[in-house]
């Protein structure tokens, strides 16, 4: 009596893969991976720039909402040399803003505030966006444009919308 349910026997008409076939499949997979890997690395670098622009845009919306809800001016500051940016309430309090936020940019991304007036924040003169308690932008000190550049040369712009109430992300061709 043949017991075909044991793991070391194949039923008639079925064959297992040989070691050579498995090695050939692994070699084809290795070649395919080596061809696709450079394209994927470029995709992830570009994705990091896009995600950073979206995070900065979300922080702009949060700052505007916070200024309205708390009835105090809120500043979104950018510290390009330190690769950081953040959000703080414009306060005269000695203990500062307990709800202040700060973010660090990826080392491969550079940020630049264009047409900005620097004001003192964190003992440094930094470009800011100043959100007023009514939700509007204080135009003279507020930066109108931010340039985010990746190491691969990709550039995204955060610019004021035509109504001067919000900001939007644009590519270089849309500028």
C-alpha cells in the first residue's frame, strides 16, 4: 500500500522544484531588484520632500486655527540654518508658550523663506508667518513664499493663495 500523504513522497505526476531551479529564480529576483532599486530611491527622496511640504502646510493651518481659537497672534517660524521650523504663540510671558511645536527637517531638504522680514524668536531673528486673532495674515512681517528643495534638485514652493488668506503647494512650473 502506498501512502502518498507522507512528506517525502510525491503523488504520481507531480514533481518538486530542483535546487538549480530555485537558484535561477533567486538570481532573476536579484537582477530585477537591482534594476528597480535606483528608481525607488528617487521615489522615496521625492516623497520626503512632498511630505515635508504637506507637514508645513498643515502647521500653517494649525497656526491659523490656533490664533482664532485663542484670540492671540501665533507665529510660524523657520530656522533654515538649524533645519527646523515651528509654531509658537506671540506672548510676553516669561515662561514662553507651553503649546509650542517644533519640527526638524530631513538633512536632505533645505527650506528658505522668500520676501520675509525676520523678527526675534527663540533669541534669533527668524522669518515668520504671523497669524492674527481674526485668522488673517499680518502681511508686512509674514513670509509670502517658502522654497523647499531636495538633494536631488526637486523644488516645491509654498505660496500665499491669491486671496492672501491661506498658503498652497506649487511646483516650480506653477510658480
